[in-house]
C-alpha cells in the first residue's frame, strides 16, 4: 500500500512538472507576438485562440495541484469562499464570461496566502528545488536576452536615448513594470529554493531591473538588494549590484524624461493613485462589476482601467467581499507569523508588485508566488 501511494505521488509530481513546462511554453507562444511588435526585424503573427485556451487550462491544472495540497481547514475555507462568491455574482446576474474573468483574477490572490498556511506541500519535493531553480535561471536568461536585444535593436516604442538605444526594455512582457515584477519573483524564487546560505550569480537579475527602466524595478532593486547584500558571496558581485542600483537613478530619469518629459513622476504615481481612488469611489456594496476590472475584460471591450491589484480587487469584489478577502488574507498572514523570518519580506515585495500591476493576471509571476508561498525555504 505504501509503495502504491509512493508511485501515485511520483506520478503526480512528474505530471506537475510536465504541466509547468507546457504552461511556460504556451506563455512564450502567447506573449512573444506582442513582444515582437517592438522590433522591426521580428516576424509578426497573431496568437491563436486555441493557444490561449490551452494556456489557461494549464493554469487551472496548476491551481488544482496547489488546492489539492491545502490543509483541510484551508481547503474548506477556500472552497466555501469560491462557492459563495460564484453564487453571489450569478444571482446578481453577471454574464458568464465576466464571472470567469473575475474568478480567474481574484481566487488565485486568496489561494497564494492559503498555500503558505498549508500543512502539506507534497507536490514540491526538496529534490525538485534544483530543477525548479534551473528552470528559473533559464527563464531569466531568456527574459534578460530579450531586454538586451531590445535595448540595442528595438524600434523605439518607449523612445530612444543616446540617439539609437531604447530607453525601456520589457523583455518577455510588453510593459516595463510587469517585466520588473517578473524579474523580482524569479529572483525571490531562486534565493528561496536555494540550499546555499551565500548567494551567487544574482547580478543578472539586477541588470534586468536596470534595463526595464521602471520605477517599480528601481524599488525592487533597492528593496531586494538591501535584503540580499550580506548574503552575496562575492565582494565583486556586491560592488556590481550596488553600481547597477546607483546608476539606475540617472538612467531611469533620463529614460523616462526622454519619453514623458518632466511630468513622468506625476504620470506614473499620480495616474495609478487616481485609478485606485476612482475604483474606491465607484465600488458597489456587492460585486455588481465583477469581472469588469480585469485585463481579459479590457481586451474584449473598452472597460474601466485597473492598473493595480488593489484597484482590481476593490472594483471586482465590491465593499463586502473586499473586507472578506482582506480578513482572510490578514488571518493567514498572522497564522504564519513565526513560520519564516523572510515571510514578511516576500509579502513586502508582493505588495510592491501589486501596486504596479495586476500581478495575478501577469503570468508566470503568479506561479512563482505560489512556489514561494508553498516552500518558504529562505535561509537565514
């Protein structure tokens, strides 16, 4: 019986890994067409609907794997909230496609915190950490490679600096803030799954922050750089990272000034704050706008803009369900108070990500956050 159970577990883990690989391949297939539009010499093609459906199916399967490993209490809470929220928006009369859009955006947000409170994480075995870390490095190389390629040869969508160099370089994403968020989660995942106390070869991540030329990326580089500085094994690498962070200030200013003039700070922070305030003002008691404040909805129709997870959550959930989500997330944060000295650092970085983008819809960022939350293997 024990042998049979072990074989089932091994098959489940192998299946999980295969889905991850397929998921990221589909992510590349569906994101590269938009990235290629930033180049004059890249092939231009549209994303096939079947690719998007398969990608979302893989995403659903990954979520089901994490749900499977929730503790009984967390599973009961998650399923109850999911059922009652779905029932509520159904009786309000929201169209089925918007119910799907909303659940796709909101439920993973709650699940990320519940995974960290789970007593079982059998899908993520310690002997898999090295493989996942290698996979993370491969994604970073691809992401950084596109950033460098765009920096040198892009067609200047975000304006040029020094005549023919691109000011902002989003890599595997179309938007620099999302690119910086991807780099941040990949870096945390690399460090979190590493068995070594001292870290090495983390400077490419900071080069990625630098090339993104995003205020979000600058905040990440300062926050994560300060946290990791003493954990970096090489003095030369420490100096290199410190230099990249310092140089980010004039480079970011020059890059953003060349694009938006001296109003770029107001446009970046002020616009997001205005959107958040508008979401709060327009919030309904119940989720009457469920699914509208999502990227999927914006792609389908010209709906309300939600440039952060905060604005999206308030707009989609309404006042009552927003308080329910805040209460449950706060409870799980409190429950994990002593689980890891680095738990709150992960939350801080996640908070920064949520301020600048709809993190749950920016794949594969959400997957990296799931792994971080489930493993919490940070050293020291």
